[in-house]
C-alpha cells in the first residue's frame, strides 16, 4: 500500500491514497516517504507558494490569499498562512486557524475548524467538522459532526498502522489521511493516525482506528469490501 505516493507498507495490498495532481501541494507531498511527513513544514510551504500565485488570487488578509472566484462569508475567520482555491466556499462561522491549503471547488462549512491541513480539490467539510493535522484527498467528504482527532489523551507519539506493519511517526499531533472520494459518516471520529483508503465509506457514529482499505465499508468496527 504505497502511502507515498511511493513508499509501501510491507506485505500489504497496494493502495494509492491520493492523486497528487489535484492539489497545489502535490509535488511537495510526493517528496516525502509518507504524506503525514509533509505536515511539519506545511506552514513554510504555504508561505513560499503564496509568492508564486497568479493574479487570479487576491490578498484577503495578511498572509491569506483567496482566488477571486471563491466565496468567503463575512462571519468566517481565516488566519495566516492560508490559500483558498478557485470556486471554493467558506461559509458562516467557519474557522481556519492557519497553515491550511484549501483546493478548488471545496466547501468549508458552518462552524467547521481547520488547522495545519491540506484539502485537495473538491473536498467538502460542510457542517460542524474539525480537521486538524490531516490530509483529505480529492472529493473526500465529511458528514456533519465528523472530526479528525489529532492528539492522544496521554500525549504520546502517534503510530500509523497498515496490515501487520506499525509506523512510528514521532508526531504528537496527527489527524487522519483520507483518500480520494472517501465518505465519512455523520458524527464519526477518526482517531489519531487513522488512514481511510480511496472510495472507502465509514458509517455514521463510527470510531475509526488504524486502517480502512480502499473500496471498503467500515461499520460497527467491521470492514467489508464493496461489491
């Protein structure tokens, strides 16, 4: 399961989480062995990227760059550094805490909070979501109230599991890696270091730990391949 967009879990089925052509951070994320390694330097990457943007972007606030076709609710709060792509929408009372790269045609909705994360094109986090220290692939969708928990209760370093393999990230804060077109049901919690494969579906009210394979359904702690 090459997480890299390259490197693989040993002995696990092959999986590509992300199509890196659907984010301005594609080359950056792809330069790491594992995508979560890109989060540590994400702030500096966004600052550098902001200096290369075309005239289609305007400075919404200091360090915040928004495409002219994007819609930003006046009641939202967006902290630097942040880039928001074409045709995206930031709705009422959204809170973007900074170090956030929001792609094209995304929705950041009512009372949703985002920090230190990458949203690929087409991602929707439209209602009462928390996205922290996470990467959401193309057209991934979080149902109302779904969150990415990014820190363990004992503040110990987070591991990522895949099959029989356990990867030690040495990170105290790490949310979820959510593959392209994945669906996360309402009021679900993705625990620190969770990985959800492409086109996987997580049922509402789930508490997800470890790895959910691509094209599968996670329900009641059980994983079933999609037909």
